C-alpha cells in the first residue's frame, strides 16, 4: 500500500474518531458546542497543607457561603484516611477532618463550583459594639490624635475610613500614623481595625479570593467592612475603593480563623482557580453522571484544578502548531525555526499583542547588536550561546526595571518570553546575517513574527479556547488534518505569486 494511501486512511480514522467523541459529548452529555450558549462557571480548589506533630490531628476549614449573587453548584472533599464531617454553625458551615495518628506531610482538598447569577450586595450582618484595643500610654496618645484629626476632616464613618486608609497607605504618613504602624505587631489591616474600634465604628474583615483564570497558589485577600449607622459598606484596604469588587468571591465574613489545625505545624491554605464557559445545568449534569459515563473520567475535568489551569494553556499549542504548518506548507512563509513562533505566540497571550510585539522587537534588535560584537571574539558555539542567554536575561531585567520606573506595568510581563528560545533566535539570525545578508534576516524574522501574531489571534479566540478545553478530542482530528498536510506537494501560495509572470506566457 502506498504511503499516501496509508496516511489518508490513518488521517481519516483520526478525524472521524475525534469528531465522534465530540458528537458524543454534545448529544449525550449535553456539553455546549459554542461558548455563547453558556455562563461563566468558576471552579475553586483549596489545598490545606501541613506537617504532623505529636498527638491526634484535627483540621477545621471555614466553608464559604454563596454571597453577593453567587450560586453554589457542587462541593467535593478529599479526606482519604481521615474522619470527615461537615458541621453547621451559626456563622456558616465548617469542614472538619480528624485522625488519631499521622506521620507524613498531608494535603487536604476542598473543591467547589459556582457561578454569579447577578450582581448583588452582601446581606445584613449582626452589629456589635467594638471593644477598645489594649494600648500602651504612648500608643493611646497617638491613637487619640489620629482619630481626632480624621474626625475633623471627615463627614461620617465612610469618609473617616477612606481618609484612614489613605493616611496609612501614604509613603510619608503623619508622625502619629507612622508611630502606630511601627509599634504594632499586626499587619496594616489590624491597625485599621483598632483605629476604627477606638473611634467606635463597628468594623470587621471580609476574606475572599480574587478571581483570576488559571491562577495557582493564590491566598485569601481581605476587604474592610464598616457600619456607617444605617448599613454595612465595604472598602478596599489598599486603594480605599468602596463596594464589593466584581472579581471578588467572599469566603468568610466577620472575625474568626478560616483554617485551624491541631496536631500539625507549618500549615498553609492555597487556592487554584479556573473559569469555564459552561451552563450551570451542564456542570451539575457532569458531576451527577460521572459514574454513568465512564468517558468523563478521561476528560480534563477529572484533573485537579491546578492541573486544569496548566492544560488550559497547553491544549492551545496544537492549534498554534497547525497555524505554523498551514503558513509554512500551504502559504510558504519562511520562519526562523519551526516552533519559535508558537512559543512567542504563547508569550503574547500573557503580554497582550502590541506590548508583546514591542518587547520582542526590542529584545531581538538589542540582542543582534550585542551578538555582532561577540562574533569578533571568536568564541566557541556553546560559550557564545550561553553569553547570549545571559545578555537576553539582563536585557529583560533592564526593560522590566525601566518600565516599572516609568509606570508602564504591562511591560513587566517581559518575564513570560522564553529566554533560551530568544537566545537561539538571536544566534540563528546572526549566523543568517553573516551568510545570507540582512534581507534574509528580515524575511525570516518578519515571517516568524507574522506567524506568531496569526497563531496568537487564533489561540486568543474565545471559541478556540472553549473547544480545546471542553473537547480536547478535537485535537485528534486536528492531528489527522496535519498528517494530510504533511503529504502536500503542490505549489505554495507564495510560489504562485512568485511565478505569476509564467502564467501570463501561456
């Protein structure tokens, strides 16, 4: 059997197999094929890490209540080898893991899925008279002067809090504020709570998670909630912005510890987040029918959330590879290396397109100039490439520092660029310049940048991100298409343009 026939049969089987699995998920499992049919569902996974000490182990984790318009879909706990109970208390639900003995470091998991049905304010909360903080004589004097000054400049509790946050966040606070910040052993938020208690304003913290898709190892953030005499109001303790942020998921409201570990040490609470465009019905259906449909055990949703976030980016790489194959084999665009445009496009996803292009051009241009100087030293290849890697890293550091000083925060994403790939690109372009001239460098460099931009545009499309994550079996069909393109021997589009004059002779 001819190789072309074999490739055709294999590619056909792969394409049909991938499409068949996709059709199964759409028809039988009710997964939406297009992102427009869905709502944004957040999967939040918390990890409790700790090391055992002497005696029995008891771990308590405060569970979130759906506040601010959020709807809780599903909750899952991992408690292998532990006794586990969920306790309903006045403040909310509490997850409790217990074990008589433990010898090795352990991680306990709690995963939930939720979506925001509407933008809503937090409900009412019991008001209690604040207890005046215990202070030394000099601290009390500084506190009295600070509170008197803030009351003089404010019109009520809300403006009092705003001025307090601004005062404690200034680079050069007043002497009283600076004295309190220097003598307190608690964080700045603790100083704010004590000042508010001293002023007789009921206040407490609201702990929660800043929702960032694909974020791993995130910790709880805090907001400041005060009662102004008629209602509760929220304030950001850093920026003094009022109200509940749209990207803030409330985990705990009021005083008390979120995590308590007895019989353990070095405990930590981390969160991994991922956002999926799925209908609430679909998410619930997937969880309820997991035992009925074994195929779901092989889906991305069966992985921990932290790994889901990693695969959300990795699954876009085959799409970028398809763009490279299409542009090189069918269109005929020359690139500097086969996979360099893919990695550059991946960096563009983190930096945004125009900032990424500017950073790429700056690094490559400066790197080529320095590489031309290194060529006069007659270094060996390994030493020369290593020197270029160090130079690229130094250039990235200089660019990040300069952008930070100028207030250009977007340029700080320069760290997402693949350092070694940039170094090899500079090395290849330098050799090409010496052998073929500057024109060929511009052709291949421009082609690489063009393909990287096209790959970025495809990878950043919402439909592509939705299909690759929810239907990864489509990559099997994509593999079949790439195999078919691998046997293409016809004219490239650029060649048709190049030999256009020959067609006129006929």
